[in-house]
C-alpha cells in the first residue's frame, strides 16, 4: 500500500506532459451533440452510445490515484471538471461511470435487478464466497436477503446492546492513560467480539480461536481483494495461499459452531443470527445448507467488523478536532440514555468520512443514463464522498457539523453511505446501534481529549478508507464511570 501512498503527480502535470495531439478517446467523440447546462448533460432527446468523458490519464495512473490518499481530492476535481457524470478507468476493471446527481442515483438504485447487477464482477466474491449476499444477484440475492432480514429487527437487536456495552467497556478500560495511541485496533477488537457473540453465538475456546484467525484473514483478504492477478495459490507462503489456509481454518471453526447449533436443544431460545439461520427455511420449505450459512456469516463478519470499526475510528478522529461537538456528545452520554446527538454525530461522520466510497452496479444489458447508452460490462458507481460534499445538499460541507442532522433530514439520495434500493446494507441498523452503544460507553468510561493536530488523511485498505494514522486518541480514565 506504500506504493499507492507515494503517488503525487497531479492531473495538470500529466496533461502538461501529454502531446497535444494525443487522445485516448474514440474518434467518434467528435460527433458528440452540443453540451448544455454542465459537462456530461446532453440536450433533451439526444442519445449517445458509449460512456461520458472523464480523466484521460492512463488507467495505471488512475488506479493508483484512486487507491491513494489523494482519492477524494482527485474525485472532486474530476467532478468539477467533467460534471456530475464522468468516467474513470481502472486496471483489470475497465470503465467506471461515476454518478453524483441525486435523481440519477435514485434511477440506478431503483433499476431492474436483471439489468444492473451488484454481485457480477465484484472482487469480493473471491473473499466472501459464492453464496455471499454481496456476490449474488436477482432471485438468488432476494432469497438470501429474505433469510437475513428478520434477525436484524426488533427485540433481537435490543437484546444485543448489553453484550456490546460489556465488550466495549472491557476494551476501553484497558486503554493507556494520557498517552496517544491508535484506536483502530481497539475498535476492530470491539466490533469483532460483538459480531462473534451476537451473530455467531461464539463463546469459550471457539471465541478465542476465531478472535485469533479472523483478523489475520480479514487483513490479508482486504489487501488482496483488488489484486486479482495475485489471487493464485502458489503455496502456503504466497499471500493468497496464506489467506486461503487462514480462511479454511476459520471455516472449520464455523462448521463446528453450525453443527453445535443444529444439535442445541435450546436453539429456539437463542438470540444470535446463527441460531436464526439454522431454524430458517427457503420459500419451498427446504433447509439452508451449511455452505450458505457459512458464506452469509462470513459476509456479515468481514463486512460488518471492518466497516463499523473504521467508522468508530473516524468518530474519534473527527471529535478530537471539533471540541464543541465532543463536549456536547460527552454531556449527553453522561446525562442519561438520550441519544439524538449521538445519532447526528453518526450521520455526520458517515457524511464527511464514508467508510466505503462506492456502491457499484454492473451493466448486464445496455442501460440509458442521462442520455448515455452504457454498454454491457460498464460499471456505474454511486460515490458518497462526492454527493455528500455538494454544497447544494449540505452547506459548508468541509466543516464537521452534526447539528445539521438534528432538525432536518437530508434530501433523498444525498446521504448514501449504506447504498440504497434492494441492495442497501442489510446491517445498517446493527451498525448504527453498535456505534451508538460504543460511543456512549467510551465517553462514560474515559475523557476523550481534544487535539489541534491536522486532520488525518485517508488510507486505502482494499475495501475501506481508514484514518491514515489509525485514529489517534488520548484519554483520561474517569474515577467513577
């Protein structure tokens, strides 16, 4: 990843070095109808086959910049130059059409799932498994989604709050006093234990073994997920070979948990998601296979553990640099169970620092978007980091202002950190509950100290963008928490 972080050349520098006659666009581009309003928006009635214009730098440069700390600034400068619909090119992926207008985002999220896929071509399939909710489409996706939705509602979710509070308290109490440290590892431990307890129902030796195996597998999988050319098993010492063997060991532990759940005479009394899946059936009455259960648990664990931990780290990073918001949030936590400001902080952190930067759809059949007839194989990306920084949607977008979410809801399709439509993140409610409980517990146990340090940058971890210095924290423990 250090290679990616060293990318420093600017688009302007590349353009200055490029001969004036050089063009990577097809010759047919000279026939583009007159552009009105803004770049990328064609005259009413015009229909153009192909993809909208975008940065002309080589795909290698674009790929490295996308995965570097300059990701956000490059995306915003491209948006300013080419308009609300523009195309970037990635090595091994091809054309990605960036879509940033709310009405077009709504169109894409609402599209026929037989025309736009989310699982097809996803790099996550190799890591999560072929039955994963994130790697399947159409009827198969809807069937698995119906099975997973019930456990994430109502009394079952409320039953998990005490467990998560106890986990968070134990970890926070171990933090060093008045010494700066990176908070990402602690948040990863909290969210991992929370998922293993509430989703997997793991306890005792199984919990300890999974706590050892899963972080190693997740870290290696995250580093490899975009490097398809390196996803070859060249033995136990190759990166992909190590990942496959770690995943196999974790699979054996999960198989034991699934088998134990099927034998458990008190299964109906359990509140974990594994217990719910073991008891669930398909619409035709058939039982869910162990492989299906494993792939879905694996998805919930990898997707939920890493993303929520990163969001918590960004909460710490943002709050320490905004002392007024930190003071208000702390007072709310100390006063009782009211959480309206915590919810606003959660929403503002995800607006300003979205953990996952894109929701992607794969064009299966030619698809018309804002006058462009996109060919099969094109990817459409809905980018929270662009739409959520538009001043027309959020005033003073560069400032951290949780209060903007207290009295008003954002306009539809302007706040999209969890995606949307039938592919909206199934664990969104769980993530919000978990962040709420962890922040409340943390602020009751310790005093989080502000800082005047510069904001931490964005560091790419294969799927998520984490604080570049790990979310540095400095705390003082409360005498009577």
